[in-house]
C-alpha cells in the first residue's frame, strides 16, 4: 500500500528540502522527491522525523513499574501525542523481583506490539548506584554489580534490555561495563559520586554516556571537573539532557551545546505526573508532590520531570539559540545513534521506517505517522 505525505519543508539529515514529499510503501520510506508541479495540497508545514524518547518512567497518571496490564499501552498513546514514535520504558530502583516483572512486561509489549509509540526495549535505571547523588532512588535498595545478576536481567528481558545505568565508581563497574557491551547493552553513567578520572576510565571501558547530564552526578568545578566535565570534554559519550529549564539552567544547557551539540540526546525522564494536574503522586514507591509542573520529594529534591519531548525541542531553540533542525535531531537522530538503530530509525531517509511528524512554524505537533499510519491526537 502506497501513501504520500507532502510538505512545504521536509527535514533530512542534510537539512531542509522545500516542497518535497515522502512516498511510503508498507510503512517504509520508498522515495523522497519534489512535489509534482500543480499539486497544491500539503500534509505538513514542516515534515520531520518522529521523536524517540529513550528515558521514560511514566505519564498520564501511570508508571512503568505499575502491574496493570494496560499501563504500557496508556503510556505509548501518551508519548505519541507529543510526537514520539519509539521509546524505552525505564525502570527505577526497586526490589529485584519487581524489576524482573517490569522487564517481563516490557518484553511482552515489545514482542506483541500495540497502539501508540512503539516500545524499543527497556532501560534499567537502578539499582546499581551510590548514595551521594541518589535523587529519588531509595539507597537501601542499591545493589552491587554481579555479572550473573546482569545476565539474569538480560535473560528475563528476553534480550530486550537496551540500556543499563550504573555508578562507575562501584566495585566491579569497569568489568560490568565491558560485559554489558559484549552483550550489546548500552551503559550510561549516573546517580554517582565518581571523579573525572573514574568517569573517563568508564568511557575507556566502553560506557556510552551520562544519565541526565548535570543531574545525579558530580558537577563541574575548575579544579575537579567531575562527571560533568568528563562528559563535556570527552568526544565519545552521549549526554542525556532534561531540557525543561528546571533540571538544568538554560546557561548550562547552552554550555552543553557549545561542547557537545552533536552528542546531546533530549530525554523527558517523565514520571507518572506528566500530562496531569498538580497534586501528589508516587515515584520509587515514595510520595512526591507536583506544583506548577515541578515534582519534588518530601526533602525538596527533584523527582523526575513532567516534560514532553516536543516541549524539550522548543526549549532548546528558545534557551540556547540552536536551530530547529539541530534540536529536532537531538530528539530523533541522536537517540537512534545512541541505541545503534539509526539504519532503521531517526531520520527521514529512503529505506527507513516511515515515522514522521508534522510541525507548525512554532514546532508544535500537528500530526504523527507511525510506520506510515496516522494516529489521532
């Protein structure tokens, strides 16, 4: 079945094309070509690759750790309404049996499919952290790194575990990183008190980047550059960024662009309260409170975000002055490259999956197509 999407401007990896169209066959982009003369109808002002959110805990009142059978379907529809065609449900530090059950549910959704944004696999955030920069994670549930335990997690996930986050100063961390990389699992570093040297050693061992850069890690100081300094100055790591203006000051966001524009991955780190009214919610089993869209623990610490990925893209343009295409790539092409799936996803190119979004000139979502099929918003 052939479908054609026509746009005033169409974004490719090499930039914008004026008055071009996508020809889609069986959910795959078959051609990108000029719109024939005389055809006046346009499906989009700006036609762009759909977003990929690699770090999502919840939203729409539900949490990835919830056992209700429709939880991931609800979240997938919620993500699609912000322009996300593919995402990684992300666990939190919890008792190991609860993590196992979450990985099993995510694997089932990965294999069975379902409505809304498509599940790419799972992201394990915790329990392999250290207490100093724990965030909302309960330190009493932190665990030591054991290769047998990591292998069990991969097995329980039916090989759909895509990312493991850990603190690089933990005993056995470098061996764990090398082991996970051999199993084709990405490793991100966070919720840690690691030094610059320890972080660089983890990158040398194969770690892929930093979990929500600046948050949950040793900060940048001129005599101790810490994890942030290692991430900004080493050309290898990807840097997740929560671009809501609360987790990271706009000036610090701009610093990321100055040092690592081509290595930034916009994430939401969204939790249960995303898309919901102010009030009380739960994260990591504890009650948290959202006021004016900002979620905090009882002690006042930030507890996940309520950010949407389309808002993150707009914020990057407004707060840092980068171009729209640069910000869009940070939420589409870059996460695909981080996960090693950019041959199939992440940009509008012949042979890739037809995951596309229509944006207006203000970068607000107008429509989303997942594998060429329009979803009602």
